[in-house]
């Protein structure tokens, strides 16, 4: 097993790739690391793939994977994790805003300090307020919900023990929550390191403000899925049972009050059960309870019979055995 695998998702980064790969090679060679660089071309429309081919010819440690279209950062990372052969896996962005000089320290924190994962913290950022303010709110919310004390969940520069990346699956837009996914899989020794954040040298950012809105929804999704994916009946069944019991008891109470008024107190004019709003609320509660219980039951069947399938297609590779 080699020392390091560097996984780099990229989309239209032809200008930055040569400088980035040369920089990584200098760092690796100066520290005597055995390594590979996995460049995951996520459907780029520029000449990124041709650049990767040229770089691989001059350095056999550089390998490439090409998607047939743009699937997103999560798909690129998941593919890179599957292909990585290093003892430690480093992820970083391709835009030169992450510094490869951080790699040796991250490697030591995994191999010597025994952390499962180390997440970078861009304490001093070169971003406009339109990105930094929403980012702080996003990170604070994630800390509160997940219980993981990190300042920068979305930092692309991270280090992992190989056993972590081989036992998690990143899908959808969940790349922002890899620490959360790792924690739910039992990898709780998660540390943080302040890293350098550099100004973008080429091109423009590929992410807009909407990522924070979608990111919050993804956080709710990953929290729910992580807790209940193996047993959805625990969630839906519990809510369904509570709703059904509320509806049933409310209906029984109304019927009892009616019978009490007619047969015990001999009230000549007793209010009809169906004339009371609580009766209809109880009826709705019973129906909703049954539906939730059935949803939990169907969820259990899906969990039992599910077969995971990759939702992205690799159409070419460079330097990787097929």
C-alpha cells in the first residue's frame, strides 16, 4: 500500500491543473512519500481531460477518471474513494485555493496521532461577505445538529484513514457532510487543522449562494437517513402509533361523553358526536396514523430488498487498471 492518495474532483480547471500537479509532486518527493493523484473529471467542457492525459504521460503517479457528464462533487469523491489505494486519502479542490504544503501535516495527524479524519479549517478566508456570512451560519447549524465541533465542514481539504473512505458512501450533495457520515459509521475520532486559504488564481467559482439553502436541506436529510435508514419503522411507526392512539382515545372519549349524557344523566338534548370538531380531528389522526405506520412498513421492505446502484457513469480512465 502506498502512503498517500490525493483525490481531486474537478470541473473546467484546465488552467490550474499543471501548476497544482507539479506542486503536489514537489511536496511528495521532498518528503519521500509514495503517492497517487486521482483527478476525477466531472464532465468538464473545456480541455481538462486532455491536460490530464499530458500530465499522466510525464508523471505515472497522476491518474484520471472521466465522467460522461457533470454529476457533482459527491459522485467524484465517491469514485475517488473507491479507487484510492493509499494508507491515507487526501481530498482537495482543483482551483489552487487549497495548498498542497498542508499534506505532510495532515498525513502525520492520521498516521501518528491516530485520527480517523482531519478536516481543514480556512480560518482566514479570501472570499466575499456573500459567502463567508452564510458559511458561518451553515457551519454553526451543522455543529448544533451533528454534535461535531468543526468550524468548516465544507472545506475541501481533508485527510482520511483509508478505512474511513472504504466504508462510507457519498451521494447526492452530501460531500458537505462527510464528517457527519463518518461519525454515523462509527469513525468518531475527528480532528481539525487550520489550513491556508489562497485566492482563486484562474476561472470563477462553480458554486452559488443556493448551495447553503440546499445544504441545510441536505443536513436534515443526512441526519434523518443516518438515524433511521436501517429501521424506518422506528420513525414512521412511532409517529403513526402516537397519532392513531390519540385519534382512537379522542373518539372513545367523545362516544363515552355521549353515552354518559344520554343514559346516565338523561340529558334530553345531547350534542351529537359528529357535531364536534374534535371528532374530525380524531378521525384524521387515525387515518394519518395508519398511513404513517404503512409508510414505515414499506420502508422496512425497501431496506430489506434494496440494491445500491451507482448513479454516474465512468466513460474513460487514465493510468487505472480496468
